[in-house]
C-alpha cells in the first residue's frame, strides 16, 4: 500500500496564512478576462452536421462554441446525464450537492473562470489546516530536511526517468525514506499516477511551478452547474444532445462519419469530434474506429491514465470539531482542511470553510487500481473508509460508523465511460498529447483533457481549453 502522504498540495494554504472566515469568492471578483473567454470559430459551412462524441466539459464547450457560430451540432453521450467526469450529485444520499468527480478549481484558470463568470456561477475559496494524523503535525510529513537535495537533483535532471527510478537512483538510502514515501504518495495521490511510469520531468514542472499557483476554489452549488449551463446553451442555440447512447464503433471516410451505437442506434455527419477519455480509447477496448487509427493508438499508449476511488461520507455532525475527538486524535481544533495518513484510504478533506459534516476520502494510483481490479465493491470500500477514519481519529470503525448519515464509494476505474481518473505524462509521452490533438483527414477531430498539453494538464481547465481549440480546428476545416 502506498504511504499516501501527498504533500505540498498546491493552493491549500493553512488557515493561519489565509485568514479564517475569509469572505466567499464572488463572481463579480473573478479575475482574468471578462466576456466569452474564447474567440468563436469562423462561420464557413453551417449546413454541415458536426457530431460530437461525449458530453463532458470538452465536448460541451466545443459544441456550444460551434453552435454559437451557426453550426449544426449533435452531441452523443453514453450516460443519461451530461458532465462526464464532472458529476455533482444532487441532494439525496447526502443533505446537499456533493462532487463525486472534479471538485476544485486549481488556481485562477483563465477559461474556467471566464465561463463561470459568463454563466454567473460564483466560486468559493477553499482553505483549512493540514494535519498529518500519524505524527499529529500540522504540516504534511515530507522529510523536509531532504528538500534542498531533492530540488537540486530535480533541477539537474537531463534525461527523463520514471519517478520510482529517479528516487531509487538519487534517494535510495534509509535517511530518505520519508521523502520517498511523500513523493510516491504525491504522484499516486495527486496525479493518480503509477510512480513506475510517471515522468520525473513532468513532476518537476508541476513541483517547481507550485509555489506560484495561487488560490484554489470550489464552484458554489457544484461544478455540474457549469456543464448543465453549457448544455442549456447548446439546446437554446438549436444543437441536440442525445443522452443514453453508448457508441461502440466509428465508421468513417473523408467527410463522412457514422457512429454505431449499442442496440443499433446510428448517427451520421460530415465531421466528428471525439472527446472520450483516453482510458476508454485504449485497446483492447469496446470502442473502435474503422478504418483503425494506428497513430492515435500509438500516442495513447505513451500517455498514462491514472486510477482513483473517491469516498464520500456524511456524518450526523462534524465530529472532528468535538473536543473529545480532536483531543484524542491530536488534530487541529478548528479549521481542519485536508488530512493525510498511512491508512488504506490515506487522504481526506473537509468542506472548509463551509460548515458541513461531509468528509471526502481519496485513494489514487496503483493502490486504487489494485482494489478495482479485485472487484472490491462499494460496501467494502465504504467499510475500508470507516476503518481508516477510525484509526485516524484513534477510535474504532464502529464508533465512526455510528455517526454516519450517508456514504458512497465512487470507483472511476470501474466506470466503463471513464475507465480511470485522468491522464498523466510518462517518460514516453513526448509529443503524444500534441499528436492526439491532430485532426485526421479533415474529418475526425479530438478533444478532451488528455489532448491538452498546455498548463493545468488533466484538469477541467485542460478539458475546456481542448474543447475551445477543437471547435476552432473543426471550423477551420469547413
Ligand atoms: C474523481 C475525480 C476528481 C477530479 N478532480 C478534479 C478537480 O478537483 N479539478 C479539476 O480540474 N479536475 C479534476 N478531475 C479531472 C476532470 O474531471 C477532467 O479532466 C475533466 O472533467 C475531463 O473532461 P473531458 O471532457 O475531457 O472528459 P469527460 O468528462 O470524461 O467526458 C467524456 C464523455 O464521453 C462519454 N463517453 C465515454 N465513452 C463513450 C461512448 N462509448 N459513447 C458515448 N459517450 C461516451 C463519457 O460518458 C463522458 O461524458 C477529476 C477527475 C476525477 C475522475
């Protein structure tokens, strides 16, 4: 089991630095460019039918932009909802909306913020104290004494290595054990990646860029408001969204595409924008192109696709604020934000600064993949979560369990329409993301977080940016 102490989480400054009780972030104050946040593609052949496969952030934004410029778009989606890896659960199991997929806006991200502004959806700044449960420390356990050497070795690295290999080569000794555990925990926790495949050079960029990464937010009422709003715009502009249509095969020739769905559904168009998660496109998958796209397959094999299980547990009240609990566990009395442990579900966070009795657990990387492969069911995952929380709070699983109001394990690895979490760079990735974004014969186009190589890879921002870029590519080929 990974140590799971992912550390130096960007943007989650301790309360003492942020000022507790900071006012919620207001939409009027969203920094960055106001207005539409993209340039609409030129209007060339609006009579052509554009098919868009996938109603996640990338597909919806591409469809909205194209529809706004007068193109006839049909979005085809397997699930009975829009949003993809953005999925805000409405109140039901829990007392309010809860994010089962994407949750944070990781910084002042230009397109995400511009769209939220346009949709008039406010953000709330996050924060809270860190807590390392094993040591009681209010800093994640990182082996901090080794950081100068870590940064030196990272900066001088010339030839990329998988993270595990890099650690073994330069930090193999017993004195670096905490650092090794922290780095592996970060790569598998934050990036949901396999340290045996993940690129050290990519980690370096992420790592060294962190200090400037600024604020972190949640979307008020849930990220799903953004994708619902985009879907509403598409419909208002005359576009269609066909839900509940899983596609198995794409038959294509230049300027002619047919999507073959399960149960015999078919859709035809002159162009197709594919926005499916990389994990669902990788062979041997259920999805295929005819004729096949070897270049796409080669690029996909070079990009890593991570694993994650998200655990959502709501309690009768925020017990971690009761003196008997925080004193016993030696956790911060107030303002608990994110906490780390060596338990099977290692990382947890509260909804701070919102008053909420929800705790969210996060298990990423090989440990998550292994549980999913074994077919660990939702009930067992919830049990594992409560056991982890029992140990973290120095009580028993039963004591924690007696306070549970509702719980859910969301295993994205076993979800057939995501097959994992999000992409990461391996030592082979090189030009692969760029190659994934290249149109084929002016007929097939690609978007989705894995096709975006700019900053903020693998995030909602990456998905939106890729959708915006793809809309321009489609229009340019008109
Ligand atoms: C648990 C979790 C937490 C995350 N947390 C964050 C976060 O805090 N902040 C952040 O910025 N990012 C986060 N991410 C990443 C972020 O959610 C994604 O990068 C982004 O939502 C991807 O959008 P997309 O359009 O590329 O893909 P998707 O949202 O996956 O959209 C693709 C669509 O294609 C559909 N589809 C798949 N197969 C088929 C088929 N055969 N036929 C028809 N349709 C199909 C899917 O159902 C889906 O709707 C998180 C991801 C996960 C899984």
